C-alpha cells in the first residue's frame, strides 16, 4: 500500500516563476491496485509520480510504502522497491549492451555482480522464457544490442525489466506516449497482462483517456496540484472517455469563473 499525506511541492518559490505543483495531496493506493493519474499539462500528475520516485525532495508531507516511511529516502534507495518505466523508450536501458545483459542487470538490481558470471546457461534460459511472453520474437535476439531495437520493442523489454523482481510499486510515466498508435496499443496490453499476472501495485500517468478507461481499476484526475476527481469501484466501472472529457470541461469552466471573479474583485479595489 502507498500512503501519501498532505504532500506539497513548490518550484522556484518566491520568484516570478513560482509554481505550486502539489498542494497538499493526500492519496492511498491499495495493494494490487492499478491507478491511472490524468490531468492537463501543469496539473501536477508527473510531479506526483516524480515525488513518489524520489526525483526531488518534497517541501512537506509524508509518503509510506508498505509500512516503510520513504519520505526522506533518496531516489536510488527507493529504486530497490520501486520499478519505473519512462516515456522515452531509450531511457532505463544501456543501448550498447545486449538484451540479455540488460535483463541480467535488472535481475540483480541492488546486488553486486559482473557480466562474466551473470549470464549463465540457466540464467539465459530463464531470460529467454520470459522474453518469449512478449510475443515479439526477441527470445531469438538476446545477443543483439538493445539500442538496435525499435522503440516499441525496447519499451516492452523495459517494462519486463522493471517488473522482473516484482517491485512493491510500479510507476509508469506516460510509457506509451512516444510510440505510434499500433505499438502503443501493444505495449498497453502487455502492461495490463504483466500487472495482472504478477499482481503488482501500479501507478500510471497518461494523457490517453482511452488507456485510463481501459487499463486501470481507478482513475485520479489532478488539476493545479490537487486531486479533483477520483473514479473507483462502480464509478470507475461505469466511466467512459466522454465522462472524463466532461470532467475536464467542468474544471476548465471553474477556472474561467474563478479568474473572472478575481478580475472583478481587483477592479473594485483599484
């Protein structure tokens, strides 16, 4: 379980560039659940994901992951418990190393090892069996440098690597956004299969309303650093893309209303 309580983060405080990215976010994600986080640009969704990953230190608030207070943990320590797949298909892998070598590193995350001893015959067979589940024919190309693969193939392997040791939490940072529609659909389906099969707890930031409806069992909508909608249980089961679009429109109308009121008040007191 992930527990986030009153999490705040402001970038460039006290300057003209000040951005209040998280404004006291409180959220609990249950073990084995798959949560999508959506929102417009600047809503705070990616900031929330990065805060959980430890990419920066929050200004205030707390984070607890399966009973461990991780609020002040550095990113490399959290990485022992958290798997992550980035938007860029070429992030998170070593392009010049082979498929087998990259996966070998993922298998021994947090341990001391060398390439010479890591890729034994038994390990290679294990790698081949798991890579075969991707249904991309990559089990026959284990000695190919991973940098020679397509973006979709590389992203599928990155997903496999991030989940190899069954992390306590899987973070998906718009992991299909850089792919063409057909490949994105394939990686999305692989995502669903792996999370379901391994019974993982996952949190996904996405701009795709269709993915938000189809893949997870919960949808969080953020706006200006706050959670403004929470679709779960029956509400999530009934949710359609049109419902999410209407929710976005409601938020935008409130913004326009708030701006108009602020402008009127300002005019009154000038």
